[in-house]
């Protein structure tokens, strides 16, 4: 019996040792395998990399799409010149860099908010006594855009030639019926001016028919001979105790032009030869033909 126990103990000891031995052997085997791998696959050398260059643009220098290495500098924008309608634009990348030029009326903080068929107050100096004023009403109505033929000897708006001259017409009606208008009459002056070019210093654009041949700038292109003011009297006189003055004024402009401005003021500004800033002190009512 004692022998049997000894034999069992010996078997168990051998099993434990062999289990123990297995655990010790495994890591050393793995280590020796891992050490071999790097030796059999050499690392790539820098000389073997071929750059895949993406050309420089306005934001990024010439750059390798693979490794990110750069060469030189980013290009600089090649900008168009700003005008009143368009900001500077890069002709290489198309980015907008800046703002359009500031229109003259915006520079002066003059807001033109008159719209068609609304009635606005209109204060005028009396004709027979300039110490008195009369308060009337002004309405702008019927804005018309027409195209006329510029072929010599034709000049029609109903022919087979190409129509190149754009005319914009605006009609207005001013009515007076207060006591001062009855007693002392009234005065009206009008000016043709320009939303973009009238910055308070440009007196070329203030009087009606005096300045034919002015130059406008539309999308950076200069147009000669614009703002040829023409006036048509529709009505002018007392009817049923209301003094009504109605006119249609016409502007020749570049095609699509939205900067022509008509200003009405309650005294004869043109005959007094005032500057634009002097006219402004008399609070003209402006209408923009757009
Ligand atoms: Zn590269
Ligand atoms: Zn650019
Ligand atoms: Zn024609």
C-alpha cells in the first residue's frame, strides 16, 4: 500500500513538472520567431518614394498628394478690378476678395425708398413769395423701359433693326391745394442724377437737360451719352381747386442700368445753379429708375 501511494505521488509530480515545463517553453519559442521577422523584410528607403505633385493654387503650394511635402509658395490671387456692381474676383480660383465699390448715394447715406403709386409729402417754396411754402403730394407712377433703334435715319421702336438704345421713363404727379398754393403759387425743380456716380462732388449729374453726353459705368464698362433727360408735360394747371403738375421724364441708359435717379425739389434749383449738396439741403424727393 505504501508503495502504491509513492507511485501515485511520483506520477502527479511528473505531470506537474511537465505542465510547468510547457508554460516556460512557449514564450521563449515566440520570442525567437518575432526576432526573425524584421530581418527578413527591410524597411523602405527614402530614395524609392516618388512624389505625386498637385500643382499650386491660390491657397496651397505645390504639394505631394502622397507624403504631403510642399515646394515653393501658394500662388497669389489674380484679381479683377472691382466696379459698382461686382466685387474683385480671382480669375485663377474664382474666389471673391472684397466688395463692390460703394455707390455715391450710399456713401452719402441717402436712402431712396420711394416706390410707384405711393403718395409722399412735397414741400415747395411759393412762386410769388419765397418766404412762404406750400405742402403738396407727389406720386411716381408708370415706370417704362423701352428699346429704340439707333440706326441713323430710323430711330424707331418698331422696326426690324436691332434695338440697342434703352430708355427708362418715369412719370410723376405733384398736387397742391392748400391756401398758400392758391395765394402765391409754387415752384418745382428737377434734377437728373446717378445713384452710383453722385457722391456729393459730381455736379455733372444734377441738372435736367444741360448735361448731355455724360458717362456712366455699368459692370466696369463706360457708356457715353447717357442720362439725356427728356421731359414731357402731361398736365399743368388748376383743375377743381387742385394745382396739378404731371410730367414724364426719360433717361437713356446702358442696357439693364438701374442707377438713374430723378430728384424733385420745391424750388427752381436749375435756374439758381446750385450744387448737389446745396440741392440736398432742400430735401429733394428722389426716385430711382430700377
Ligand atoms: Zn511625396
Ligand atoms: Zn485665387
Ligand atoms: Zn430701326
